[in-house]
């Protein structure tokens, strides 16, 4: 905290110095001619450009200085030279810090190392940052800070920003898909007098003018069906739902839901719609129907832990040359940009290095419980990284499977013939989490959710679900399952 306060005071002093020179460090406007990525992609030696963004790297070389400027599109290197700017402007430039916003004008050139850069002819300070960026500027790693202060996560982790941008593109393409099929986009009430359409605990609020309680909606369904009755034949909505229940990494009380309805169709119609929707959006946003899980984040996190552990075990300068070489190699890997295709081979190479250097660790390390636990965890992660999960193939036509058939494959062919008490015991033996209050259909549902769903890696339509799970769907002729409801399952392991 003292270090942070000291840095803040230094930045405030620079802010005061700029104002003393008559410079407003919070300018209202600067109009770039292009983004950083466009400047790099449309490189022509000597072409004049103006770009703006946040300073994410700062290298002082005396009479010259390099900084990295990053905007939403990416980064570009900027070169400031005292001879070009003059003494006064260069002195002002030296008041810049990491996380400041700046607009620069200059010409494109390539450095001796091949880096496309902008040679500054003028600049504008757009916003002076008074707080320093996270210590781990190239990757904020504290999970709690990342989730509680998303703006820091976005600043420090470009991959997180990419996810935000992709989500926006996905929503855009979903709307395009339905509009092209002549669906009408609707907005239905968020505050409702009766929470319906799902079995969930609602949030309660008070309508002062009417003097009564209202509920934040838990589902979109009922108002959509009323619109169908009213003559809107094809409709969809992308809207927020609220369920006052558990909170976890996979369950948020406030979440976005897409619902679409089409009159004069059946569950086969909606299966085609869902399959076409996902394949169309994936192709347009990702450019492929084969989705591979990126393991880069896990590898980068592992490298950070290995470097930290090795430094803790041996100090900054290990005596053994092989240990020192491994530490230097892992540190370089941690700082470079790792491509997804490289993860498996890098993990295998790290495993080989670890096998070579672990016998060289002092006895106090090899016999230490915490050290052994940490190394064991690292080895487990290396095995996972060395053998990444199979990709998800969205190529049509997707698999169809009946709910009961999947249950029988996992829990036994006689599952639906034995007594409820026997089902409960068998589910427990199989490893499903069964609550004491669970009804019989919920026991079967727990087997599906915990033991079957995670194995459905490839896209699968699960049909003929029990009527108890979806009470508002159309019943099959037999009356025990629903034929008007289909669950599309794609499961990506964590």
C-alpha cells in the first residue's frame, strides 16, 4: 500500500508540473485518422498517421524514448526523439507514465528490429492516470480483483477484451440471423406481477405508484406465447433474466437469455433453427466450425507459478547451471506471445526440463510437503496441457439422442424398471450428488446433469425429456415425455 501511495504522489506531482506549464492533462478531444491496428496493417514508409490510446510500455533511452500505445484494436510502438520534438516538448513527454492516454501524430517507419512504429512529430496528453496500473501489467492474475474490477482485467489482459468484443459480435450476428428469417424482435416486461415461465426464486421489488410488489422476470416465455396468440408468428428476444438463487462461476443471478418462437412449426423446426443459428454465427464470428479450446491462459499461469516456485526454491541466481537455464527459459516463455498451436509442445518440453532439474533440488526442497504438493500440481497441469481436449465440431448434422437412452447407457439398462429407492442408491454409487429432498425425477436429472452432460462434448440434441422437467412443453402421445422440447448440449471442459 505504501508503494502504491508513493507512486500516486509521484503522478500527482507530474500532474501539477504539467498544469504549471499551462498544459491541460485532460483534453476533451483528439481525432485519430485510424486505429493502431489499421496503422500497422496499412504500413507505408513515411506515411503520416495519428493514433490514440493508453500507454502500456515505456522505455527511456536518454535522448529518445519508446512507448507502446494500445487502443481497442491492438498496439503500436511510438518513437519520440529529442532532436525532432525539441527540448520543451520532449521534457513534457517525459512526464508521461504507464496507463496515461495520449494522442500522437507522426510518420510510419520500421526499426532495426523490424518493429512497425510511429515517429512522433507532435502529441496531445488526453488523460493523466493518477493510479498506477496493476503490478502484473502484462497479465493481471488475482482472480478476485479481475472479477470485482473488470476494467483492470480489460486493461491488463488483452484476451479478456477479445472475449468482450466477440460477445458483442455474436449478439450482432444472432440478430442478423433472425432478421433474415423474418423474425420480429420484441421487448417484454422486466417487472412482472406474477413471476412465471420457470421454476426459480424471483427478486422482489416495490412499485410505489401502484402500492404493490412486482418481481423481476425469471423467464421470457409467457409473454412470448401471448404474442403468438396475438398474431406475431415469428419472434425473438435477447433480454435479461433474474433468478435469486445460487452464485458460482457458472451461475449468475443476472443473465442474458435468447428465446425464439415460430408458429406452425414443431420441435424439428426449432432443431433446424438452433443448428443453423449456431453454425452461422460461428462461421461469421470465428471463421470456422471447428472450435478448439485455447489453453494459452493455463500455460501462461503455469509458467508464472513455475518461475515463482523455482525462484523461491533456489533464489534469483540458482547455483546449478541447468536450474538456472530452466528458470531463464521459462521466464522468456512467460514474456513471449504463445500461439495456441504451440501449447502442447511447450508443455512437453517443460515436463522434460522439470524431469532433468528436479533431482538437482536440495533435500530440504524435495522433502518439503508444500514444495512436493506444488510440483505435483504443476505436473498434473502439464499432462493436461500436453494432451489438449478434442475440438468441438459444429458441422451439421448434429447427433440426436433420447433422454432415456442416454440415462440407460450410463446408469444401466434397467434404470427405469427398478424402484425409486434403488435408483437413488445407484445414483449415489455412480457419484451423482443427490439431495435428501430430491423427488424421483430429480434423481434421474442429477445423473444426467452431473454424469452425462459433461461427456457430450460434440453438439447433441437431447429429445423426449420427462414432462416434470418442462411442464409447459407439449406431451408426446404416450403422455410421459415431451416431444415439443429439445435440449441442445455442447459441453466444453473447464
